[in-house]
């Protein structure tokens, strides 16, 4: 089973599809049964049987089968958002009194969710590396959570080393693999227990979908599907599942195009005198590049750069001069996007978090690389004194 086939055909040659090239969208909120006994049996196994939309849906199931196969996982559960998946996953693994290790920089709302859990007696510690993990681990530590490449800094974690460390200590590992998509990195094959994704980024790919997924062994997915999925109610809609399936059809070709453009644009910026540095693991000069090549088969096109300036107006001028990058949050769509985290963060918070003023995040879309490079060159020249 190769990934292109999974993205295109897996699960789609079944009789219920009647030969349709796209799966039907099952819009019904409930399913009915011949007998009361059959309904009872279905309710007792609601993670696998179709009873009610908040639990299971055939269109959502097809998306889940493809995502599980792409990650080489046993099962997947799709949610109404990436945060829905992350919150349910973490909640399913901890109880009052437990402690969570967070390795490296992770998505902001994930940290906010861990802070929120403090009111239920779940604590966490942020650490930078395995030495930090060694110092911070306690008898109550249950879970190790991380991203690779890490959020905003795009530092590369040695996934096999981290999962071996965690396994020896009886910790469950959860990794956010949104950056790479399952096409470019398969953390479950490197020992990670559960992988989470925001489907709102490359997998959706058209900036018209918000969704999430968790993938892993049935022994961890089943309880989560029966409890947190049902009770938090962040169920994926069948329409969104149809968008996930549509996004997967073109994911292999889009990711190849994103990678080619990302490398070209990052290479241009790395050589530009107005740019202090480019945080992109695809560049040979990136400190994590060698490790990335050992565990990834490609690079997506989201990265950050630091301008040679500490002036907010100069950063703002640079962004406003860009014609082919739209200004906004999110990433992974067809359209190139730009966002300067320092400009949207209060100064005191920015300083404590250590976000450089000149930090700019780019999501390279599907426009020709030459167009984007020309645009960036002109904006760097125009935003004096960057030139
Ligand atoms: C966007 C994002 C999420 C959250 O996903 P939503 O679909 O927006 O809830 C989680 N992790 C990473 C790395 C993200 O970029």
C-alpha cells in the first residue's frame, strides 16, 4: 500500500459506494435498527457501530481509515478541530495529580490547554531537551508531549531517542505531526504512541476546513472515542470529512510543490543580507537538518525568518509591502501567508517569551517560487533600512 494509493483509493471500492468516484456524504444524524436488541448491541460498541453523528459517521470513517493508514496506525478519530483532537487526547491520558512533560516549543493553544488543566490538578513542565526531561520528571509524570519540527522555531527533535527515553520510564508520548503531514514523517514508526494533526493546514489544503485527528493503537483510541469524543462533542461533520477526503486526493502533488517552493524561497532568504537567519529544517545550514534527513522524507513550506532589524515599524513596512503574501493566521493552504508574531503580541509577553521583534512567519503556497522571491526581494529593499 503506497501513500498515493491510500490518499486516492483506499476504502473506496466498497459496495456501498456504488462505483461513485467520491463517497456519499451521510447527512443523517441517527441510524435505525430492525430490533431493540440490535440497537442495544450497537450502543454498547458505539466507537465502531453507526448510532448517532456525535459518535460515528460512515463518511468520517472513510477519512479516518485513510489517515490511519497514512500514519501506519491502527485507528484514527477525526474531530471538529485540531484543538478538539489535542484536548480530547490529553484529557484521555491524564487524571488529577498527574504531570505532563512538554518538550520544546508547541502550538500556543496546546500550552493554554495544559494551563487550563491545572484547575483539575494536572500540572506540566516545559523543557528544552532530554536533560531537561531527566530533571523535570517526577513519580506522577504520565505523558510526554512534543512537536517536531517545533512550533515557530522549527527545531528538530530526535523522535526515536525521545520515545525510547519515554518508554523506559513508562510515559505515553503524543506528537503533533501537522508540519510534516503523514507523507513526510511517520512518528508512530519511530515509537510515538499517539499522533495528532490539525487537518486545517496542508491536509485540508484549501483554507476551507477546520478539523483534527488523533491516530494510534486501538487500545488508546477506543477509550477516547467512547468517552472524550462523545462527551466534549467536538465531532467532525460528514461534510468536513468529505473535504478531508478531497484534500487527501491532491496531498501528494501539493506537498511536492510546497516543498519545491519552500526550499527555493528559504534558500533565497538565507542568502539575503537583510535576513539574520532562516529557521527551516530543509536548509543544509539548519542545525537540525541532518537529523531531519534521518526521520523525514520531505519538508513542508512553513518556516520563520529573522529580519536584521529590531524596529517594529520596519517589520510592519516589510509585511505591508508584500503583494503576493496575504496577511493572516493559519498556514498550509494554496495561498502564501505572512504573519509577524511580535506585532500581534503585547511587549511584556513578547519579551518574556523571547520572540524576536524581527521574527516573520511565512507559509509558502502554490504560487510560482519566482513570483514569491521577487515579491520578498522588493519588500526587503523597500522597507528601508533593511536593504
Ligand atoms: C493550527 C494548529 C493546531 C490546531 O488546529 P486547529 O485545527 O486550528 O484547531 C495544532 N497544532 C499545530 C501545530 C497547528 O498549527
